C-alpha cells in the first residue's frame, strides 16, 4: 500500500496530536499528584504510614508544629537529613502545617548553644509556645509521645494515696502499676504523693487522685480529707478489688457506689490458656473514654460496679466496661464448690458492668470520677495484655481534662521474616524468585514489546 503526501501529513498530524495529548496527560497527573497525596502501605508492619493512634494525636493539635534539626549536610552515603525527611513525611501527610528545617550546628554554633544542643542530629520540636528535644534514632511511638507531651494542656501532677498497701504507680512488683506509671510519665504527666496524715487536706494543685486498692483501712481523718476533696470538685480514679471500701465507706456513699460480693466467672477463658477468673471485654459504653475503642481488654477477678444518677448531688453516671459475655456473676449465697455451676434465676448472666464514669457540673471545668472493680488490669502482669494500656491511658486523659488526646494506641505488627533453607535447590528457587521480579520479568516484557513493535513496523 502506497501513501501519498496527504495521507502522510494526516498520519503525522494524528501522531503529533497523540503525543501532545499524552504529554498533557502526564503533566496533569504530575500536577494532581503534587496537590493530592494518597499512600497505601501493603506491608504488615505499615512502616510507611502512621498508626491510627498517631493520626488521632496529630489531627487533634491546633496550630503549626516546627521541627528544627541540628545536623551537618548530607554527603556521600550519609543521608541523615534525607532519612529524617522521609520519616516526618508520614506526619506531614496527616498535618500539613508541620514544618521542618535544618541548621548546620558547625556553621551556626551560636544558635546551637542558645538552644542547648549537645550532639549532632539533635532536634527541637516546638508547638504552642512549648518545645522539647529528641535525639535520633527514634521510632514513631517515641515521636508521637513527644507530640502528646507538647499537646497536653494539663500540667498538674497526678496524686496517689499511699501508706495503706495500695498498688504503687512507680512500683516494680507484679501487682504494682509501675509499667502503667512509666507510660504516663513518657506522655508528659508527673506524680505527687501527698501524705494525708500530715497535710490538712488533699492538695488542690493536683489534677486527680488515684486510690489503687488499699489492703488496710484508711484512717478516719484521711478518709474525711478524701471526702472533702470530692466535695470540693476533685477528680478521682478508684480501683477496687473487692467490695471492702477499706475505711472509705463515706466516699462510696457520696458517689452512690455499690460493688458486688463475688467476682465475674467466665469458664470459656480456659480455651485461651486462662482460668475461670479471667474475663475479657470488647463491649464498651458510649463515653469519651471508650468511644470508638473496639480493642480487647483483659481482667482478672473483676467485680460488678454500679451507681445511680443523683439529682441531689448532680452526678451523671455512664457505664464504661462490660465483661463476661459467656460468663456470669455468681450469687453470694453459693459456696466455692458450686461457684462454677451457673444456676438460672440465682446467678446473674453476663455482660456485667465492671467500670463506671461519673461527672457533674462543678466550677468552670466540672468534676470527673472513674471507678473500676478491678486493679489488676493495669498491673505489671496485665498491662501488656491486649489493649489494657490504651484503655488506662484514655481513662487518665479524660480525668485530667485532656479530652483531645484520648486515643487508641495499637501495637503495630512486625514483618514476617523469611528463612531460606541452606540446600542448593532452595537457594536456586529463592534466587529465581527474587531476581525474576527484579530483573528477568521486566526485561522479558520490554523485549517482547520491542519485538512486537518491530514486527508491526516491518509489516
């Protein structure tokens, strides 16, 4: 078939128009990709995107975050600044006003001295007229904790009752709450241990008071000081391991509190390697502490906790945690031998409420109280079980008034390592798979495309 000049011109114009359209499309895609960024991480560990907890933290921060790194310029294989920019890009995708700048501390030593910079790579993070330093290498959890500390509005310490065998927030025993306390400190909270036997009252400078299951009775004088603290609008976290209020009966009466004699029984827990005293929860009340909290938590020997709304005192009661979906609350009339036998009409079937939140209008900020019929869920033994830690942090954040940073802190999964057997056959298969996707398949497809194009051109 012969082509005259008209047909050749026509084909040339068509080809030119196609090239222009194609280049315009590429340019348009480039502009759109600059304006809108979408990242989907298919790896199990999701190293290229933030966990949901970090996303909630950065999105709750109003105002810009300025990050200044004191590091020498990248050179050769040293790509320190580049790696940091890639790390912070995950945060910038969720919060566009995170600004990053670098200062060469060798070229500008005065600025480094002014900010107290002592090592190469040290970074200063500023938010809301506050600043903190961080030294690389650091992971997402460490940097997000730093942001939480900067965003925290409360600067008052958490007070805790001591001297009556309570579970210690800085203790190392398995029954203590030391691991939980360390996490709270890492998020910018501090502790205070007022001696109520000496002080005239519970200090008003504290953000909240923790009573973690005393083993002996609190003295009458101390008990009155705790009650007075509540009457004056103090926030309280009360962890109970039984229905013995240990000298704080007037405090319980003021809250309208009742606790079950027996603890929840769930024989189905044996399937998961536990015993009948271990119970789980995935059911939570509609409350800021537990809203959107769909994570599993674990408890041991948990007691039912109840309170009623009080018109006289203004308390508004919310149920927080339900357990024992496949269990029950034994009747106090049963002996220990019949405890594991459910009797309809006598035992109370699950779910059983083991935690409540109370609030009322008091002054400008209001007053908040949380009572949990269990302290072991925050103990050093159970704090790493499921999402116990995240639930505990949410409770404290709500009590101290930092509602904005109540967030779930899921544990990211780790990538699965592939172990290749050392025999020759396995080595060859592995070599073919890895190099096949990297070199062989792309080169083969390119060669095939070139061959088809060449055949058509010659036809």
